[in-house]
């Protein structure tokens, strides 16, 4: 039991590190724009340089966890993440910062899938598993908002570089726990590492995001889009022939797990875009300081944490699928309120609306992780976690690119285009999850 609690603590702290760094630089965006020479077009790369490697490598890192053991891969991921955080924190130029963020993304990919796989293997199905995933969801759901909150405090007091350098002592502490903590048995099965499929998927992910980000130049955008589509087709052909595919298409289709996994992509896009545009709205439209902006995310952070930590109780009463759909409904309602209040003369109503969004986000993230992984066999724990987290991280990068492009087409100083596009992403997730809840309920009635 003590070993299980240690594993849960490790996984929650590691996931908190990853999600914190997905947003901790958000409040420093105006300072980075002037200090390191970022332009309006290159500024989203502060986020996407971190998100693209995660999205592109999660499937492969899930297989690494299945082959070499999730605890060992978690240790490697923490090491890479800590080292590249040091490099990014000391970066003298914009290009060096982006390179460091790419390295952080590689480490984060290894950490994320290893954490989910480790939780799936440590906790059996039932209340203990639901509670473990609830706490993991709390770390995941609140981490993004806490990143903005903590980032505001750090930028105001120590400067933006310490938003990255703070990872170094935390990473070293996690490594010590992993090295000297309880050992877990190494996997007996050693699935094939699909290097060709992994490369094709990484190229596809990066190319499609670059296509959207290059939309102002139609020739460049078309070139990236073509490369992305060719890579997608190549990936699908490789996976059809693979003995151990990165994405278990058959299992996803047979169990219906593809719907919540796809919804996770839209939830990821809505989350990242909300953090991004709320930060810009509060700092550049409402003229709040970095510290005040960070503190403004407190209702969102608390809402996400408390909702995720207690979502297992809702799951017991409503069932996992309906709980996830409820979370998406609350998220969408909160986003509609954020958009409605984005041009208000005072930010109080927008900040309160973000708390509603946070509650829905916490419920959805915690229950969707448990609901998707338990649909698939235990032998596919790494692959299942890879699919789920890939969907979220692909949504983070691709969703932000789409929303940023859409916002550019609706030039307002309060970023109305960005908020409307984010609302659409959340509504699509709600539709998918509501359909999944209805179909699983129908199957249960028919089999009864």
C-alpha cells in the first residue's frame, strides 16, 4: 500500500511538472516578445515548440514504457526534462529558447505516458483506480492554470528565466525518488519498437501544425500540408502491416474508446488556447501586471483541482461516461461565459467564468483518463496512455495553431476570435462525449 502511494505521488508530481511547463511561460509572453525579439508570428512557438514533440513522440514513448518498463522510462524522461529546462532557462536568444523547449517536450513525452502506464499497472480497476486517476487528473487539470499563477509570481519577482530554472531542483528530487524508491517488475513481453511509424507520425504532426501556422503564406502552407498528408497516409499504411502497431486501431474501434480519445484532442486544444488568450486579454487588453494575471487564474486552478480530485464520487453516482460528458458541458458553458465577458471593462466577470471552465476541465480530464484506459486490455496500458495523451497534446499544438490563425481573421483588441474558436473546440468535445455516453448506455440496456 505504501509503495502504491509513493507511485501515485511520483506520477502526480511528474505530471504536474509537465502541465506547469505547458503554460508557465504564458505570462512572460509580452516580456519575451521584447526581450528576446519574438514576433507576433513566432510567439506561439514558445508553446508549440514544447507541445509538438510531446504530441509526435507520445505513441512511441508509450511503446518504450511497454518494452523497457514504465518506471525506467519515467526516470529517463525526468532526466531529459531537467537538463533541457536548465538549457532553456539560460537561453541567450529566441532560437536557443525554442531549442530548449523542444528538449523539454521530448522529456515530457516520456514522462507523461510512463506515468499513465504506471498508474494503470499499479491500481486495479475499482474505487482505488478511479481515485488515483482523479488525483492524476487534478495534477493534470490544475497544472496548466497553476503554471500561469506561479509564472506570474516568478516573472514579477525573479524574472522569466526562473520559470524554467525552477524545474531543476524539482527534477533532481524526483530522480532521487525514482532511483532509491520501490522497484517495479520489468515487463515480460517486449513489443516491437515501430521506428518507421513513429517517424512518420512525428513528421505528420509537425507538418500539419506548421501548415496552419503558415496560413498567411499560401504556398508555404500548402507545402507543409502536403507533407503532413503524405506522412499521415504513410503512417496508416505502416501501422496496418505492423505486428505491434503504435495505435491499437482494432481495440479502439471495437470498444468505442476512439470517441473519448478524439474528444481529448479537442479538450486539449480548448485548454491551451484558453490559457493563451486569457493571458493576452488580461495583460494587453485589461493591462494587468504578470503577478495580477497569474493571480487571476486562481479560480480556474482551484476549480480544476477540486473537481478532478473529487470526480471519482461523481463517477460512482453517474458512471464514468456520463461524468465525462458532464465535465465537457460545464467546460463549454464556462467558455461561453469567458467569451461573453472578454470585452467587459473590468475583468472580474471573465475571471469568475474561468472558474466554471476549470471545474468542467477537472471533471473531464480525471474521468476521461480512467474511462478510456479501462476499456483496453492491461497489456496495452502503455499504448492506451500514449493514444490518450497524444490526443491531448496534439490538440494543444494543433488547436492553438488553428485558434491563433482564426483570431487573426477577427482583429479585436480583446481576442474575440480566439475565444469563439476555443468555444467551438469545446463544443465538439461535448458532442463526442455525449454520443459516447449515449451509445454505451444503449449497449448496456441491450445486453441486460
